[in-house]
């Protein structure tokens, strides 16, 4: 049985249930010993057309697989308290203890990213950036009474934009239900469904408060609309020269082409600085992040430098344990990847900037943070305006076993300077409460009173001021009314931005 | 014999020419429920799924369509995976004669969309 101890599954003959594995504290059989030994084996084929390899097994086999899998690949495997799988009723219950219980110096849990999902749900695919809805991206500033749901932005050419749902628009009623004050489960369900999960083709009527204080009633029909990840390209004259700006909302496939177009436009315009608005960008493809970082810094600054190096746990110092590839530093990507209509291998345009202003908030996460970290790793000055980022320098290879896909943290991204410790995110100077890695800049609330890309919008205005004077606005930049997230240290105006597949019943609460 | 050879060359050249013309980047027109359903079914089958979410205007604007895993969020609202090491799958529409052909870039697999109408870009 190889390593011995926990195991004893015997041969893997098809159709026979393997004997129950035994737990011996601190002794781990290879995860492969228990892989695909399922209480309910699946028949048929997976998304790649391969026949499921599931064999008859048991819940105990599945839990032993989780135990060994975590021991092999979990980034903090040596902080897991080894417990007998038989003492736990379900794989989900057991998975919950297969992680570190340590906390960060700020008191936050060290591992916030332990998660699982049904594999058939995880495998679902969509056209890039397509969401069911009206084309509006909502921010939930208060999920409980009195609730506050506001439009962060609307995608162009959608019912939301054509109905006038501009940034800062608040929802007062939906289908006759008071969004702010409704208390019954049934009413809240109506609200959640109508705002966050409308069926394509369904129509709902909204009473809205516009940023100017006026009210309007609109009826919108939901559909499947593609988002534009790059928007609001601007050039702003300033005392330090022409400053470029754009919002970058999502690291999805179409972003490759749109980022290239944006950078070409900004380059041709001769900008001397760039304000990159990442406040609503929760991450996605790392390749896109690498390309954008390259286009900002340019070929000279990135030559021979690492965009990022993946660091796994101490058992895997040289080889990626999932792919088998060498853990060499990953260079900045200087060419297209074929994500868009452009063929792969085309050189990317570049700005060659030596500093960058990023606008951030709590929804700035993962790949977006990697842009910041990678550029800091090559000594590009990053100025941060807004609020603390989410703090996710980690990643995983989602792994299926017996119909559940498990997300256990496997690696950390390290920049060219060897830095990747920002589990509390990046914080602009002046941040109070939980403070991450502090960057020069200004703590500024989100400002729903003005459009994104408006030079008077509080965060952009602060960025422009900081470029010109090196200081922050003397008074806190104004933000539309809003309250901090429940139990959060965040600034007013920092809210949750529900994704397209959030569980509808936990967005707004009774 | 020489004449036959020459005719053969001309015919071959013609075939090559039509083959080159056979696949011109295209976009959909006059999309109706049937053609939309067919497109959705073809793409779903291509990616090994029972269904797939496509934009209401898929392939109408530019003829290129990227497919990726539907974004999920964890219990804290963080996007999964926030650091994705993968890549989307790219499909492109071409017109060949009167046929509208969907081609997957990486695999070069192709499907004729029987219900679709398309025009060259």
C-alpha cells in the first residue's frame, strides 16, 4: 500500500466496493489510492468526453481522498489538524476542517478561500461575459432593512442603459415591493429574483431614484447580455501632462482585444500617466493580467523579469504538482494569446510608464491584485486610490472527485522581487481599520454621484490630484450615502457586487 | 494529353480558388428562434454540456464567440477562480457558399449551421 496507514482499499477492480480505509493519525496514503472511489459512482462522460472513472466506494473513501489530497497539495498542509474522517457526517463537513485555523495579524482568517461546488454546476459554461439580467451591475450597500441597492454601471446597448439606469441609480421598488423595507421572505424573494436573477424574457417594473433626486418607473425585460470589460477610455489634461483613464472590469477573454485597443488609443494620444480603474474587477484569466501589466510597463522594464512565480507547499519546490511543469518564473506576456479575434503571437502595444494609479475597492481581487503586485515587483511605482483590495494572492486547481469540485488553496503568486504576502490586500495610505500592504495614495470612498471616468468622480479626482501634488484631497472626497458592509471596516460606499451566479437567497436578506 | 493536363490544372486551380473562398469570416443575419436554438445546441454539444448560455446577439456583431466557464463566487463573493490559469475556447463563424460554418479554433472542428443565415464580414 505504499506509504501505508490510512488506506487499505485493495485492488481497484471495477464493480467491487473497496474495503473501508482505516485512519492512522499522521499517516497518509497517496490520494490516488482513494480517488474516484465514490459512494454514488457516476456513469457516462465528463465535459471533455472522457468516461467517468468512478468506481464503487464509500463516503469514507471520499473523505480519505480529501484528507490525502489536502495533505499533498494544500498550501498550509502542515497546519491541518489531522482528524479521523469517520467522525464527520459528510465530505463537506470534513472538508471544513481540512484547512488552517490560523488567523492573520489583523484577525482575519488566514484561509478565506475553502470552497466546494457540485461538479456539474462548476462545469457549466457561457459565452464570455454574458450574464442574464438587464445589463446593470449592482452594488449592495446594505442587504438588510433599510436596504440599499445601487447601480455601479450599466453595460452599453442593454435595457439598463436604454432605460436610464446610470451609475448611482437606487432601487426603491420592484414589482410593487418596497426594496428598502420589505420584511417577509416572500417579498425578499421577489426582490432578489427580479434584480439579481431574472429569467431571460421576463419583465419587471422598477421604481428608481436617480442621482439627481428624481424618481422614475421603468419596465425592463431581462435577456442574456455580453459585458464590455473595458470601458470609459478618457484623456484628461492635467498639470503633469495628459492622463489616460479606463475602467477594466473583468479578466475575460474579450478583454484581450479591448485592452489592446485601449492601450493603442492611449499610446497614440501620448499620455504621460494612466489611471487604471480596477474597483469592480474581481479577477479572471491571469494571462490577461500579465498582458496588461506588460502593456503598461513596456518591453524594456519587463525584459528578463518575472510577472509571477507560483509557489506551492514545501513538498513541491521545483515542479508544479498538478501539471508537472517546472516552477520557473512566468515572464510578462508580450504577445496576444488568441483569446480574441487576433491570432496568437502578435506583439502587444506598450505604454512604457514608470508609474501607475490604480483605483480599487473591496471588489478588486485576485488577478487584479496580481497586476499591482507584478508591477511593484519590477519597481514600477503604483499609487492606490480608493479602498483596501480583497487580499487573494492565492490560487488553486479546482479538482473533481465523485461529483464535487473542491477548491483548496494550492499556491501563492510571488512577484519578481519575491513578494506575495498580501492576504489583507493592498491599502492606500490613510486606510483605517484592517490595513493591508500600504501603498502611497489616498483612502477615498466610492462615489456614486458621478459617472465612471468623470474627472470629478471622487476616486478619479483624488488620483489626478495625487499625480499633480503628491497629496490627497484635504477633505474626504464626497460619496453618495451608503453604509459600510456588515461587520466591515470598509469605507462608506463599499458594497458587495453580486456575481451572476450568486445564490439568489443570500443577496438581500429579510 | 497536354490539353487534358491543362484542363486538370485549371480545374484544380478553380477548386483551390473556391476552397479559399469557401471559408470567409462571417456573421449571422436574420436570427430567429430556430437558428438561435440550433447555435446553442451546437455549441453545447461542442463543449460537452447539456446547455450553454449565449448572448442574445451571439455572432451577430462580429462572428467570433469565446466560451469560458461560467463565473462563480465563493461564500464571500469572491470570483472563482479569481486567478484562472486557463483560456477560453474560441469559435468563429465562416461562410462557405451558402453554408454557415462554425469552427472551433483550437481543434478545427466544424459544424454546418443548417438553420442559420450569414453574410461575409
